C-alpha cells in the first residue's frame, strides 16, 4: 500500500493568536461543533496502535491546528514513545510540526531537534507586514515572539522552514519581505496565497487577487534567481518545484500536480477525514 500521511490536530482548531486572515476563525463559526477540545492520551494511543498495525511503508505524521503546541510538550513526548512502541517493524517515520512559534521554549526546541521534527513556522516576512495581521488575543503584534522562538530552534539545531501568507499588503512589498527573510538567515521559504472565506463574506483589506499574487511571485523570482547566481541559494518551494518540472521531475506540490496525495486528517476527538 502507499505510504501513510496523517495530519493530527492535537488541539483541534484552538489557537493562542487571532490572525486577521485566519480561515479557521471563519470555518469554526460554521461548524456544528466549533472545537473538539484536546486530544486525549487514550485517543493518541489508539491512533498510533492502529497506524502501525496498518502501515507497510513510510509513515509521515504532521501535527497542525489551530496551534498544536497548546496541547503541551508531554503529549508530543508520549507520541514519540508510542511510535517507538508500536513500530515493531521499524518502518521509517517522519514527524513534522506546523506552529506559529510563539510558545516555543528551549525545552521545546531541544525536543524537536532530538527527534528530528521538521518544523514549519508561520512568519509573514518583515515586522511591519507580520504585525499588521498576525496578532495575539489582545490585538498586539507577534513578530518579536515568533522570531524569539525561531532563535531557540537555531540554538538547538532544529530543522525548520518559514511559511509566509501572501496577503495584499505583502504582495505590495516583495523586496522588503524577501530581504527581511533572507537577511535574517532563513533559507527555506514557502509563500502561501491568502484565501478568502469559503462562503460569502465581505471583501477584506488583506484579500489577495490573482494579479497581486502573480506580481509578487514574479518580483520575488527575480530576487531568488539573483541570489542563486551570487552563490547564495535560498529554497523557495514553489520556485524549486517549477525548476524541477522544467528538468522533467514530477512536481512536489499538489497544486502543480493537479491532484492531492492521500492524506488523513485526525481531529482531536479521533475522527478521521480525507
């Protein structure tokens, strides 16, 4: 059978931030049950036991949210213990964590490094762009807290990449955004288009049009290409994929491939969705 890919939501859609463009804020308001709480240790045990009874190849486990670190570090320690317990055939395991970075302590960073987690950190380029929309519950910008968490990942040698949401504001400042990220030493970047609510809703100042997104990507590509030519390469996932496709490699992003890989989302209560 093909490799197993799980996206686990340990804290359901709960988050300690209130980003202005967050699709979960819109989505949870439309669900019959806004949040499924915190995943229990019993559910985690059942999940890992069944995964490794079923798996025949690589197992990729990504923890997302909301903000998954709200579940606490002990939950993730237990997850690794259960993986080792039930993986009796010693299949390859790949762990990943998507986080806003604000709750990352030295203890977190040391754990993520020790167990080879790939960490995705949400950071919208420069302080000015980031703090305009990525706010805490009190309406304060979070750039300082996020970059503090990233420095802890660096200090402990944890692998991470930066995920930046391209809003209308960011699209207007490609040079500022790219320079802020690369000057800080971030070498693995992803630029994700900001999505409007799935149903209706008024236009928002951060709404991104296809024209905005195309202009941002074209200008950023020029900067990315110049860095490669100077011998200072930066990985931008979309551009890496496009260059690979020109060489005849299959794309690594489902948006370019035309179909998504089979991935199962596991809600905090143990419900599984494709």
